[in-house]
C-alpha cells in the first residue's frame, strides 16, 4: 500500500504539472487556430449560462476517467498504480482549472475569495491580459511567470501589460492588470 501511495502521489503531481503545459499548447496552437470557430465564443460576451467553448473543457474527462477506472480494475502492478495517479492528477488539474478560470477569472462560480491568495490574483490578471491582447499567456497557472519573463525581455505584449490601468477584456470583465510581483 505504501508503494502504491507513493506512485499515486508522484504521478498525480507529474500529471498536474504536465496538464498546464498541455493546456497552454492546446490553447495557443489548436484552440486559437484550428478550433477558433468554437473557442471564439470564449473571447466574446457570453449570452446565457454556457458558451460553445465549454465543449472543449470536457475533452480530457473521458481520458482521466478511463485512467482512474483502469487504476481501480486493471491487473495489479506499477502501470495500474501510475494510471490511477495520472488520472487523479488530470482530475485535480481540471477541478483547479474550473475553479480558477471559470470561477475567479470569468466569475461564472462564486469563488471571488480565491483572489485573497496573491498568486491566484496574479493568475486572474495574467489571463485577462490574454483576453485583452489575444496573445500569451495561453496557459493559466503559469501565466504570471510568462508575463514576467516577457516583461523582462521587453516584448511588445509585456510593454502593453506593463502600463497597467483598467482594462476590459472581450468578455466585458474589468480588471486592474498587474504582472510580476504586483
């Protein structure tokens, strides 16, 4: 049992970290290109409770569910334990993403208190930079680090973000955009 728990923890943490990179890749290279006809709804003012883009949020749930089920019912061994941990990590990332992205950033859930965590407030602001420019950061949780790196490099998007002030993203949500350690 101790070895199983160790495998679950290591693979869950690895999956959570990998999902941020995977989400950033999909968002920047697929959703803003090949799937723009669906993702565009997320960059426009929402009419009603749902938007077409919500369909993209469900793409990974069957994979995570399958990994967890295999981890519960597969042949005993390290592969089964790793599959279970990876499914848990994907699920944890999905829950965190919904709470922070849909809840904190886009105010679709009553979780405004998350902004009391300084880093999550910076995540919110970094994602709003994405909505105001249409460019990076494409990831969510590492967004503040991407903007800080771009600001240090003097990128065009960073210069625009560095000016701060009130910004209105395409969804109509006002924010005071801050980057770096602000």
